[in-house]
C-alpha cells in the first residue's frame, strides 16, 4: 500500500508559501531501527508500525529513552549545517526516539508522511493554527468545537492578529459565505461534542482546494480507525491523543499529522512554544495505540447497543447517535462505514434536574470529564463543557435541558444496560 499524503492546494496569490517549500522531504523522522509497516491492516499497523527494535537488547517494545540530550556526532553537525535537525537525536524538545516511535505509528495509521506529538491536544491545536496562519490572516471555524478551542479562537486569536468567523459546521453555504480573500485556514471537527454533528468533510476538502485554503481537521472522536481525513482533502489532522489514541485515561497528549512540509512548519513553531511530549508519556501513548483498532470496534459496538436501549426507554426524550434513523448527517455513514466511536448524547425527560439525579444512581460509568478511555465516562454539558454559555446560547447550538454526554467504554454492553435501566427506573 502506498501512503496517501493528502491533497495539497495550489498557491493562492495571498498565500504564496503554500507550495514554496520545495526542498525534498522524506517521511518521518524515523531511525533505521524503527519498523516501517506499509500494505498492512490497521490492527497490524497499530501493533507494529514505528516500534524501535533495540539492536543491543532485542527488546520487543520501544525502550524509554529518558534523556534530555544526546551526544553530538558527525551526523549532528551535518544536520545543523543542512537544516535537518528534526531527523537527528540532539535535544529532547527537538525530537527523541520515543517521540519518533509513536509519531511513526500514528503517521502510518493516518496514511500521512509525518506526525508530531505534543504535551496536550490544545498544544497541538494552538501550535498548528499559529504555524499555518500569519498576522492579518483569517480562520473559519465553528462554535461547536471543543470548549478550549472555542475560547482560543474567540478570546486570543484576535490578539495575535488573526480574525475568526464562526459558521454552522454542517452547512456548506454558511461556511462558503464566511470565507474571505484573506482566509488561510478552515478548522472543523469531524464529529462535534456533545451532539455529534458531522462536518461534510469531502465538501470542505473541495472548498479548500478551490480557494487555496488549508483544511485542518480535529478527528478526536473518530480516530484513524474509522476516518482518515487526509484522504478527503484535509491538509493536517489533529487529535487529542489523551482520548481514544491512548485510551487508558493516564496520558495527556496531542498530535498533528499530514504532509511533511506542513508538519515541519508546525514543528518549527512547536520549538518556540515548547509543547513537546516527554519520553514516558510517549511510551504510554505508544502502548495504548497497540490496541486502538480492537478498542475502537468495541467502543462502537457498545455505543450502538446502548443507544438502542436508551432510545426505547420512556425516560429518554431523544438520543443523538449516528446509528439512529433520525440522525441528520447521512454523509458520515458514507465516510465511516465501519463505525463512529463510543460517544452518545441523550436528553432526559425532566431536564437538568433529572440528569443530575441519574448520575447519582449510576454505578458503572464514572462521573468525570474527557472521553475515549476503556471505562465509561458520563457528564452533563450544562455544568461542565458548556457551562460558559448562557442557557439561550446552549439552546442555539442544540444543547437542550436534560442533555447527558456518555463516553462508552469497553465494558460488557449488557452490564451497562442493566445499570442504566436501574438508574433510569429510580427517577
């Protein structure tokens, strides 16, 4: 299988740098000791791609290189001279064997030339957007993005000389009308939190090509197991690796993947911002990724089963999930025929008061923020992720009283159903 590097837009007159990075680039960075897995399935890539095969010990897994700096060699000096310092072990912030191992695994899963890990999802988003725009530039995004992202776009970008326009992420006419001559980036999530609104990714890719704009996509909710946005015209794909990629609620990390000429530019920005990922977190993230394909299938199966139960319960007013017949975004099933992850949103009769009581009666799901872990997590948007919005503003984006956000884990589905049945009956 040949890697797909994503679609590269032509050079716009006001964005001449898009295609001006002409120096040849190889995939990676990667070391000679790392496994390169092409032409294999996603489970095989999850397990084997990027693994550092230690020539001394023969360790099956990538060792932890707990070092902040590396001995200079002739290769080091040549890298400084030729500008190839991203490809040589020099200093932990620049890159390390543990970073390269996990980056290669993610790049393989994304069918990307290169990937770059960060200390958090927000570090990945902030660094990427600032690397791919400049003062006087314009970003089109949505109010439905993750709360931290929305606050960055609304509160900080204008202070950094970038303007932002928010559009309906499911309405191409709304997005098209928001694009200006100075627009440099379209930034959307493939599935939004908490209502699972699906962006029309293929059409966004076409718009980006037409207008010579970069398309940056946050694919946290779907993972590369169910969707690889680079294949639909995205230029860079971002994940909060804290969520499904790691999957065990013990790592905070982010990642950006894409053609190397863009990822190198993001890497250069990351050096200044300093949001690099340390060796131990890379080790844990790589370990979590080995079971990604297996976990995502179980998340999906559980979510479909639990959604069906919730939709049939008299206490539940509405279920938001792609498996439901009334799900309004048919293009998602076309792009993601194998699944949609493990997030469900549902509305309870009785409003927020009933939702608060439901949390008190549940035994298995943990009441906590985040998503994508092996354990089920549950929260209420009105007093957590969307508490910064007024009730009217929440209504404008579709968050009704009594809305519950559930991240289904990999427990036995019947045990989850039994728990929800008793909790809903207690209302």
